[in-house]
């Protein structure tokens, strides 16, 4: 219908774009695309697509940049260890990464109160690999069991720093009660050199019985977890 004939224009910043050997505009039905081949630094900027017809005007924007993409965290929410957390993230960048910053802080919480602690700032040197997807990790040590932290990551290549990642919350596991009892019992046994031989034997029988009970519980509950 000629009444609704669409007039479509592409802009880089404020400059109206025309087709070139490297730049091609296509329209197929309601789908309109701008293809740029062999991207160069001069191609970076803010692009907009402006569409006009007799009913009005619509405009959409996007940025073309050589900077890295925001980091995306891949770690599980809960740590496997009681006093550390292995944080893993992914950054996409065609140029090699030059520097990565990791910041993390503890969250002090109770039922009615939550307050962040001081940021810990870690500067990391990324590996110089020829890849688009950069996977990095850092093991945060010396954490308190049962504590909660939050982290952010920022990366830099030759075109500059990317946007700061979203806040990521990580949880440090709390030891199970049976594990804490075994640890406490082991410590009590090792710190009693003056006990009689009979008392030592009683401790050893008790520890063996506890270990057998824990192992037996795992044998019973283990297959259930896999639906057997």
C-alpha cells in the first residue's frame, strides 16, 4: 500500500549512511539489517535506524564498540569448600585483554539488617590467548564458613574498559553437623596425651563408630539422590 510506504535511514552518530563496499543495507519484509564487513576502528560509534511512514516515525539505537563485553559469572551460587570460593567468569573480546579487576566484599546480614563491608580490589593479568571468549577464575581464600559475599568484574582491552558486570552474590558453605562433630572429636582425641590406654581405646572405638555411622548414612542416602 503506497499510503504506508516505508522510508528507512541508517545513521552512525549523526551521519547519514550510504552503501559502500564494506557496508550493505538490506530489507526483507519487516526485517531491516545493516551489515559491516572488515570492521575497523572508524566504524565504532552509535548507530540508529530511523523508519518513517504516513503514520509516524520510529527509531532504534545500538552501539558498535571494540571494548570487551560485560563479564558474565559462571560459578555455582554455593562454594564446595568451607573457607574459600572459586569464582569463574567469561568476557568476550576480539582484541586481547590487557587487565582485569575483581572486587568483592562481605555482606553482614541478620533477619532485619544487611550492610556491605569494604571492597577488596584484585588486579589480574589475563592470559594472552588468541580467542574471542576469555574464561578466567580466581580462588578467594580465608573466608568464614556460612558467610555471604558479592563480587563485580571489569575488563580492559586496547579500546578501553567495559561496563562493570552485574553484582554477583556468592555463598560460602557451612560444614554439616556430622562433619563438625567428627572434627571436634578428632581434636579432643589428639589433645589428650595424658589419658590412660583404656581411655584412648574408648576414644578410638567412638571415632570408628561415628565414621561408620556417617559412611553408612552416605551409603543409604547416596543412591536415592540418583533415583535408584
